[in-house]
C-alpha cells in the first residue's frame, strides 16, 4: 500500500466545531490539506476557518442527522474543489441512561448522529471517490465502546458498534476502487462530549479520569490518512479494555454486572442528598 500525500488533498471533517474534529481540521491544515469543515455551530466554523487562515478552507453548517444537509455538504465540497480525497466522520453525541428510562426519541437521535450521519456522508462521498483515479480515504471515528459495551450506554454503544460493523463491511466492498476505510476506536479523549452528553443516570459521571489529548488523536488521524490502517485502537485505556475483553469477556461481563448494585446504591444516595446551599462548595 502506497503512502498517500496529504498536501493539496481535499479533506472533509464533520463535527469540526470542537474537540477531536476541530483539532483534526487544524492538523490537516498544518499538513497542507484543503479543508471542508462541517458542524452545527456556524460561528465556531467561521472561527475555525479564520484560524486556518487560508482561502482553501470552506465552512459548511451541517447537521449530520439530516440526510439532505449531508448531501449538500459533499456537493459543496466537490463543487468548490472538484474532488474529495479524505472524509473524516467524527460528529457524535453521547448519553448516559438506564435503558428502560431512556426515551426512544433520545435513542434515535444518538443513532441518527453517530451512525446515520456517517452513512449519509459515505453514501454521498463514495461515488465521488470512485471517479478519482487515486480513490480516497474514509476515516470513521467510533469508540472503544464500539468494541466493548458498557452499562448505561446502550444507545451510544449501539451506534458505535453499528458504525464499526458498517466500516468493516464497506472496507472490503470498495477496496478494489482504491478507497481505504479505516475505523478509529479511541478511549476517553479531551472533548466537549463529556459536558454535552445527556446524563439521566442520577449520579455524576467521573471527571477525574485521564483523557487522551485531542490534538494527539488528530495527529494520529492525519497519519492514518497518509497510511490507512483498517483499525486503530488507542490509547492505553482503550487498548486495555479491548485486550481484557478479548481474553476474558465473561469476566468482564461479571465485573460490570456485579457493579450494578453498587451503582444503584450510589444513585439512590445522591437522590437523597440535599441540594447545595450558599455555604457549600463543589469541586
């Protein structure tokens, strides 16, 4: 497999208004790529293009859950630059909730963004890449929770497992067309998803866990566009989860299953805790 040159390539990045997407767009820009950045927050997209500071960067406000909007994104990218060399499907949302307490509307929204958003983008971009002699690269950002599911994350895990399966199937289907499909399985990464995710569990999610720098993940994504790998699991937390689950999936089930009584007790305790008043502080 030949190493692909990034300089001058046209790269489309979804979910580019913050976190992994924003850092990925900046990393590709530093490598000399031409950028099409997509996201729902137009002001942030404009700021990102200004920071890139070149005329060969295009901002397109896009809700990836809207098929027509994603088609328009790809069409604008092709119209502006006449090609699409790399597609990074990064847009995603999260939620923590007990399955029986989570509404189906919330479940569908997570699937619409995390899974269908990537499907819409690939559906529009693959024909463009097939017309190009050099093909292209599709990088789908899944999660380690797309390899090992966790409690309270049924919707999120479903979307990431689905994305991983789709990527694996598509990879062999378009390989002969010189289109490389790669899936990234990160663990905890510095991202706004931790603050933006819906939390319906009744207890606070831990914020003390170490998180992989988004800028470093962006560097790996750019390197992967140069020399695409079928799958990348990173960093240490994701690799540890994947390894333990591969070696002892039953033990992982047992540990997670036995944690439920503890978590339920924690939830009930927090529900009974009086609200903080003027004389209390929260760290």
